[in-house]
C-alpha cells in the first residue's frame, strides 16, 4: 500500500474530481485537484507529485497541450492520460509527448493504486490479439486524421471529403470497444 503519495487530478468534470479524490484519499493518498491549466500549473510549481492524472479533454481544450507544459516544467513527472474517448492516434500522441500511460474512463481508485505497484507504470500495456471492428477502425481513422490537422474539424472534414456536421456527430459518439 502506498502511503503519503501525492497525486494531482486534472479534469474539467467537477463530480469526477470530487468522487475520485475522495476515493483516493480514503486509500491514503494526498490528492490535489484542478479543473484547468490556470489551477494546475501553479500547483505543479509549488509541490512535487508522485503522479499526475490528466484528462485528454479539458473543457474543449486538449490535455496534450497541458502535458507539454508539465513536461517542460518537470521533465521526469509521471503523467497518466485519462479519456472517455480513447483512440490509438491520441494514445500514440500522448506517449510521444511523454505520458507514462493512457487509460480509459471510467477508472476507479483501485486501478490508480495499481499504478503505484510498479516503478515502471508503462508495463501495463498489452497487445490485443483480436482485430478491431469496422466501426472502431473508422473511429481510429477519424482520430488520426483529426490529429494530423491539429484538431481542426473543418480541415479534417475537407480532408475526409465529409460534411463538417457529419464528422462532428461521429466524433461525439463514444468509440465502439471492438
């Protein structure tokens, strides 16, 4: 069991922050929370964190931008990206930018405690043996093209020869599991 570990949760969902913070506190962790960059960065300047849990989508802004800032401030900071809309493209981009892991929501306190079990939290990665469904492949392709166009919906829609509203509807749906 990890006692006195410091965790920073960065997510724009206040209910998620409160619930997960309380659960981690019961497990002996010291938890700070932030809903955006303006709160998170001062906390990171003031205090050492054993782990930062960072949401990929912060009120419409990409958590990857905040990841860049965290890594400039603290190059060795352990950061785990969290998202409800996982894709291979965003996972690859997060790891390239220095994230130690990439986990799908919902996530609970026990799963987070498991991140402390190994010194190298990147060992959690496993290779899937079953292929993705066609729907999941479409989701992955949309995410990759969106990343190629730096999140610009209009440019992505043009590149895909798709109406912008159609693309937005597809992006708002949760990805299929397989």
